[in-house]
């Protein structure tokens, strides 16, 4: 295929047979797969797919490898730098050459393409001669649903409202365990430390969360932010339920409730007192979630 480097969800090149099966196509960034995005997805036919135009090194709310599973549609990817310098008409013609049996497009009211985003969604119809189902601005509680707003809410730990716009609790997927200080199991409470560099994180603090390990879910206390013990940033999880595994190589953290902001402690004993209080509080409320 020599038109775009169209990629599948496993980031292998898509083949012509796959592309020919697609009858409808929703185009956009789909960085969060929030409820406004699902307004587009729901307009696709049974043989519809998403074409996701993405940038490298952006901390998205949903990693690319999870998007097909969440959207429940075929997903194809293309890097923004492969198309940003194309004339709008050229972009559409190349799309039609790739998806040769396409019957219609779906796009949001604010979708733009071509050099300097010079072509709007109506040009998609004009250039392709195909119908484009245009999805208008989508609001919840009079709020326009956008990824930027959801990120702002998460940075303020407003989990209930971010959940309302996302349509689900905010989750970090496929986290990998890393080595911690080793202080928890010796002097405090045992925690699992996770690598978080590639992820968008909510506000620093202490949370109640679901920790998913394979097919089992454990209620857990999660700490985000700078540790009092070494002033280094960390993502740590203490499991509140009885644990049945020691394999933490591929975990999901689903944020449920924000308990408190971070505090700084100069004495290990004071830190331990606060941790025990946090665990007691979260154990008392965990059954509500």
C-alpha cells in the first residue's frame, strides 16, 4: 500500500482486503473516546471503522492499543505528519483510494483537514461526492464534551463529572510494575509501584480505585505525587482486599473516589499514622463503589 501508512490497532500496516470491507468511516483524533465521540461511532454501519489521526508523544486519555476494544469498531491509524501537508482535496482522494468501497463518512461539526486545517467538514462531502453525517456539538449538563475539559476535570479530581462526560470511570491501562523504595513492606504498608511516564494522570493525592489484575478486581488505595520519604514522584497502590496473586506486570487502575490532597511528613511515624487513617477510611467506604 503506497498511499498512506494506514495502521491497524496493533500498529501493523493495514492490508487492502481489510480496507475494502469498510463501508462507513468516522474520522478524528478520538483521543479520549468520550460520549461525544460515541455520537459519531453510533452513526457507523456494521462494517464501519474509525480513522484516527494521531500525534506522537501525546498523553492521551485512552492509549491507542485500547481504542478498538472500547469503541467496539475496527480502528485504523495514521500519523498527523503524514497528512498535515496534503491539500484537502488530495487528502480525500487518497482516502477514497484506500477505502475503495466506502459509502459514507461521519465527522464532528468542528472537524478540519488539509494544509493549515483549511478544509471543513462540508468539503469532505464536496470532494468525495459521498454523504457525510455531521455530528453537532454534544453537551451534557450544558457542558460541551471535549477532551480538554475532561483533562481539566481530572486535574481537579472532579471524578464524578469526568465520568459523566467520558461515560465511564477514568482508567490507566496496562500498567507495568517497577521497583519501589522497599520502605512500605518494612515500615509502612506494602505497595505496588507502577511506571506512569506515558500516562495522563489526575490530580496528585490519595484515591480509592479498582485494581484489575487479569480477570480479578481488587479495591485499592492509590497514591499519586511526591513521596515524603524521598520527594520523588510516584504512582503507588496498596490493595485493600485479600490478594491472590503476586504478578503485577499488566494492571489497570480505575479511579473511583478522591480522598484527599497530598501532605508532607517529616517523620516516618506521622506518615504511617496518616496512611493507616487513609486505609481505614477507604475500607469503610469501598463497598459503596
